[in-house]
C-alpha cells in the first residue's frame, strides 16, 4: 500500500510540473502557425507523442546545438501590443519556455551560428535582417536586404548566411566575419527558401512564382544554373517552397506548395526525377538523420507525409496541428 501511495504521489507531482517522459530516440518537431503549437513526433514509430503550446504565429524552427532545446520564431499581430515578436526557446523535455530573444519585428526564418553565439533573422515586414548576440540578448546589427525577406540559410562552415527576399527576387549574402551584407544577386521570382549542400559547393534557392530552383556557386555567390519544374495544372500549379538536399549532395527535394507534391531532382543532371503526391499545400520538409525518410509538412491538410526515400512512396500520414509550416528533426541522444 505504501509503494502504491508513493507511485500516485510521483504521478501527481509530474502532472503539476508538466513533466513528460524522457525520449532519447530521434524526434521531429513541427511548427503549426495557425494554432500556435509545436507537434512532437517519434520518427521511429511515426506517432505524435506530445504537443507544445507556444502561442502567436510560430514559423521558423531550429534545434539547439545540444538537442535539448527547440528554438522557434514567433510573431504576433501588430494590434496585440502586449505580446512581443521573438525567438522563443523551449525546453524539449518539459515543453516550457525557458528564454526569449530580441530579433526585431515579424521574424519568419532564422539560423543559429555554428558556435551558438548569434541569431540571424529575416524580419519580413521591415525588409531587414537582424543579428542578435545570444549572450547579451541584444540586437547588434540590422541591415537592409530585399523586400519581404523570408528564407535564411547558413553555410556548413558558418561563414555565409543567405537571406531570400520574396518581392525583390533577390538573395542577400551576409559575411559572418563582418556581420554585413557583401553581395546581393537576383534569382527566380518570389524566392522562398535556400539551402546549402553538405559538400559546401552549391546552394539552392526555390522560386515560388518563377517555378524554378536556382543553382548557386556557394563560393562566388553566383547563379550557375536554373532547374525548371513542370507548371502543373490550373488547380495544382507547382509553387516551389521548402527544400532539402540529401547527405550525399546527390538529390534535391522540393515541396511544391499548391502542387501538392514533392519534386525529386537529380543534383548532377539538374533534372526532375519524379513528383511524389503528398498532402495539400506542402511547405517545410526535412530528412531523417539516417536519410531514409523524408517528412513533409502539409499546411492545408494539417498533417505530415512520411516518404520512404528508397521507394519514393508515402508510407505514413500523421495528423498534427493547424497549419503545419516547417519541420526540424533531432537525432537520438545518448542516454
């Protein structure tokens, strides 16, 4: 009886502390922009294990370097003056907010520097990119970029940050050694996201209205190729948005938005291999740590499609929150 009472007490205390059982396996975190939540998925079973309420409009999502925190860009309508736009840091175990960083207004996407010391954020409404010193929680630089900046990507060596701007159809290149914009170049119409290949030789930029993926020499920061995607039909036109590159840099995966599919592109030939049907309005996507599965956030159908990379088939569909926007995946952690 004493042991039973002790067990009840422990359960009760965990409830009060909002504790969640520790999970050491790989997890996917999905930001849901319309209901202000983050869905957590066990990618070994492809089941939802928890939902974190963050409020506001969560979009860009990154994992802390230690895998113990989740960083999310949260913005609020301008008439909600009591709430502040910021990058919220959430304890991945408890789901509690443990910090918040000043990053300017209307943050959409951001990256964390390789040493974890700085945040580089696109401020969509202001047409700027801001740099935040994590240690002091101060914005140390604000620089004009293009109109309506959205996507932010950092090179593998941490030297370069690319910021895509939708309305001006440009990419601004930030040198992290000087924290300044050193170059701006044109890409396809309405660029949404950028990504660097694992070998550091190339970057790729999706253009939603241009229906293209620009191929960038990541050393010279020049467009060296353009991959054109099929136009689709009137009801499902392909609108490239999210993009990831396989670990071996041989395959590019692109979420096509209104095209309701994922485009598989051969990086060497720069040709479309296949379109894989998924849910409605796929935005963000991410590969599992072993590269065997691709997770796709479908904004209108409120679910995540799981694609087997080898067979190029959807093998699972996971219901998440309202308006899934992007996905970040944490590898398993040591016990």
